[in-house]
């Protein structure tokens, strides 16, 4: 009797950063607990924690009606970057959930 998971095709994992050309990057691995997968997990956690921190600091700037335009613009840019990163993490996790459902 053979283990069918050994011969299962690798499903790509969307990484939380784009290529230099701003295209999606993928990790192809059949070891979800491997070194690279753990590194990506850690980077996703840092990315989401940073987004939470930026949101808190942005709220302070946006709640102050006397905030200078440059600060508001900077907050806007940082929040857009954080949303883009969080959406990429969500997409990656959604793809892995769908792949897990397909495997079952």
C-alpha cells in the first residue's frame, strides 16, 4: 500500500510579497511544515502585526482635524500598503483552504 500524498501534485502557495515586476510570487512545496513554509508563516504574521500597528497610528492622525496634509497623505499610503499586504495574505490562505478541501 502506498501513500497517495507522496505522489500528490504540489499546490503553489502565494507569497506575501510581489516580484520586482509587481507580479505574484509562489512557493511550490509539498512540505507545509518545512523551513520555507515556516518562514513565510512568520513573515505573514509580521505583515499583519505591522498592519495593526499602522492602523492604530493612522487613527491618531485621522482623528486630529489639525493633522497636516503631508501626515494624512503618508497615513493613506501606508494604509493602502497594509491593505494590499493583508489581502495577499488572505488570498494565500484562501487558496490553501481550497486546496485542502479539494484534497479531502
